[in-house]
C-alpha cells in the first residue's frame, strides 16, 4: 500500500534510477493501453490513461525537486511536445545535500 501512496504524491525527491524505472513502466503501460484501445476494452484505457498521466506528473515533480527546481514545471507534460522534458531528467544528477524541497536521498 505504501508504494501506491508514493505514486500519488508530489512531495519529496526522487533519484534518477527510481525515476527511470517508473518512466519505463509508464511507457510500457501506455503501449499496452494503445493496443487495448483498438479492442473492445477501450473503457479500460479511458480509466487508466488519466491515472498514468497523474502518476507521471507527480513523479516528474519529485524528480524536479531532486534537482532543486519547482515541481510546477512538471505540468508541461500536458503539452504534447513538453513530454520531451522527461528524457533529460533521467540523466541530470541530483543536487548535493539538502535543497529547498527535502534532504538528499543518497
């Protein structure tokens, strides 16, 4: 149950490895929803797609906190070309020590 709490919260920080794992999981989920959308189970996609976007926004906000940037920037994901912000976040190192959002998790 704790993992679900972590998925739906924007507070705190997230390291690169954890962020990359979640992003790969979301890509797999969206690919599966794309396939399901063309079958008779489109209702499942209608429910899961907004949830996956919400999870992505929350996790991106935590990753932005880790590099000492406001989590509000994660809303740029809602713009189609804004999704490309995710790629550099997988490679930018965490800010060292304590920042304005939390203590470093290393």
